[in-house]
């Protein structure tokens, strides 16, 4: 055997041993990363063969765990690519449908908005014209009647509102006393709450009796005021 061949064989053998030692170390790192517990002699031997320390082993195990996690995250997208294309297509179709619907909506509503603005303008001018006609009425008798009826109507509406508010308060007090009478365990309290509820009921009857003619008075005054206004609006 020539010297060259011998050196080649030695070189190959050394390379194979280095590769084997490195493979053993990688296996050890993987086992620790997997939560396995190799025996101490195996760990010591592999570390010695590869000139590694325990700190380096711990660091390499942590690095392997991190790389495994990164690979899992990288591989997670591959089976979802087909779904992603389907989702993108559905989104594009939905956007097209929305754009078409929006265009149709604008086409239908734009003239309506324009017309509504026109009507609002006409209404504003009509209200101003009504006010100007009332203010420029030359029939002093009608104007005096209108002002008098307006004052009476304001008073009647105030009276009706006062009655309605008092009815609301009395109904609330009556309900509270009835609930207290039902809830109490003492006879004297039940009697007191019951009497109070009866008094509220009596007052409510009087208030309702006054409210009906108050409603009639307001309605009559409103009708009279409307008639006077129609006369004031004549040119």
C-alpha cells in the first residue's frame, strides 16, 4: 500500500469518526429537547468526544427547541394556501357585489335626496310666507282675537300639563304605597300604606275629572286659533 493511500484511509477514518461523534451529539441534543433523560455516562462521553460543555449542551437544546417551533410555524401555512386562495376569491366577489350594490343605491337615492332638498327649501319658504302673512294682516280685530286666543291657549296648555304631571306623581305614589302595604309584616304599617293609597286614588279621580275638560278646552282653543289664522293668511 502506498503512503498516499494510507493517508487517504486515515483521513477518511478521522472524518467518519468526527461525523459519528457529531451525530451522537446531535442525537443527545434532540433527546434532551424531547424531555428524555440520557444516563450521565453517555452525556459525559458525548460531550468529551465533541469538546462540548454542559452549558453548550443546554444552549444547543434550547436552540433546537426554538428552531423546531420556527419550522412548525413555517410549515403551518402550506396546507392553508389553497384555503387562502379560496378566501381571497370570495372576498373579491363580495367586494364586487358591494360595489355594484353601492352604485345601485346611489343611483336610486341621489335623485331622491335632491328632491327632498328641494321640498325642504319650499317648506322653509312656505313657513316664512305664513309667518309674514300673519305679521302683515291689516284686520286689527282678527289680530286682537288671535293674540287673545293665543294667550288663553298657552294658559290652558299649561294647566293641562300641570294636571298630567300631578297625575303621574300621584300614580307613582299610589303604586309605591300599595307595594309597601303588600310587603310589610306589620298591621299598622299595612293600614297606613293602604289608607295613603286610597287617598291617592281619591285625588287621582278628581284630577282625571279635571283633565278631560282641560283637553276639551285646549282642543277648542286650537281649533279657534286655526280658524283665525286661516283668515289672517288670506291676501
